[in-house]
C-alpha cells in the first residue's frame, strides 16, 4: 500500500530535550516536505526537499533541522524544543515537486512542556 | 496581506444546497493551484487541481480567475459527507517546492 508513515504519532516532551520525528514514503517520490498546523494559521511549510541531499527552507524553518540522505526518508529534528513548537506536524511527498499531488502522513501531535 | 487567503467560515448549509468558496492569492506569477480537503485534524487529501480553463469532477467545480487573482470551489447538491475543511494551496513560483496553504474554509452540511 502506497503511504507516508510518520512516527511518533503523539509525543509529550519537555523543553530542550532533542527529538526526531521520522517520515518515510514507499512511493519513490523525489519531493518531500514538512508542515506544521496551528489553529487559525493553517498549514505552514517548515522545510522541503526536491531530491536526495537537497533541502530548502519553507516559511517557518527556525528551530528545526532536516536531512535527506535517502530518497524514502525525511526526518524532522528539533534540537532544543520549546513550547511554541507545540503543534500538529505533517510530512508529505509528491512525485512532481510543488506542482503535483501531495500525499500526507497521518500527522504527529507534539506537545512541548 | 497574506499570500493566500480564505474565509475561515464556518459555512453552515442544508443538504442539497450549492455552496461556493473563494481563495485569493497575492503573487500574480502563481501557476499551480489546488483544493485539498481535510477532515477533523486528519491529513489533507487532494480534492482537485485547478486548471486555467476550469475543471469539474462530479459535483465539484473549480475555477481560476487570474485577473482578480482568486480560485473558487463550487459544490453542488451538498451531502452530509462533504462536511470538512477545504484548503486552498498555491505554488507561487511554479517551480521548486514552496507551497502556500490558505487557513482553510470550514463547511458543515446539516440534514
């Protein structure tokens, strides 16, 4: 089954404790992207990757890091999480970059205390 | 001004009604436009792409108005199952991977 898988789905953590949200897709898509969704603000793009070893900042990259060492994986790293990073995070992939259909993971709800 | 703006609603309509949403975008060079549907904090799913000539998929019609810089979504004969949030998405540069989402329009279809 074609899918985008995120883990963990739910996480409560404390300020400053490094964490990684993994994202994996099995569709051989070149493009992958991370979003956060907050009430009243919609989805905002954090980082995206057009291909392996190519990553670019979206609109809200501060406090996040990403890497794309393999085509299928695109982890999101919070080196020192803060409460303002409490949010619902979505990973997505696409065959055609920013002009094609995005396939989203089920989301990761992160709470930073 | 936000790059992509939508009326957040909610739009409360009876079953069978016709309802329309608009989405305005600020970058006149934008070339790629989409409507996504999101159910109750689940992942968004593509509803339809929006083409210059307009396009229709069953009860759903999408239109692009470049002169006024907006896209629209028309839903005819609303069903209870249409209740969701509809997200407008714009690729402002037509290349690369940057995508801008509107904050979404909430639709509630009542019996």
